[in-house]
């Protein structure tokens, strides 16, 4: 789902989507693409936040290391 959501996006857009997604699954608000809305309920289960965000953190790490 993450790869579909970022497909065709710029690096800046992917980073911004990471921030929005992370905010939502940790209990914040903000809009998400419709298919990612299913993750909004993860905030009710704090132990599952790491599971839901694992691939997103891998994406962020890859983006941060892309110029090294």
C-alpha cells in the first residue's frame, strides 16, 4: 500500500506523506490518501504502531541515505 501511495511522487512528497502517515497512526489527525485511511485505527493499539510504520521508516531511511 505504501509503494502504491508514493508511486510517481517526488522525494519531498514522499517525505511529506511519511510525516502525515506517522502522525495519523500515532493518534494525530490530517488527511491521508483513501486507501491508507484503514490505518487510522492503529492508534488505538499502540503496540501495533511499529508494525504499521516499519516499511515507512525503511522508506525514510532510504531517502535520507540516497545521496551518500
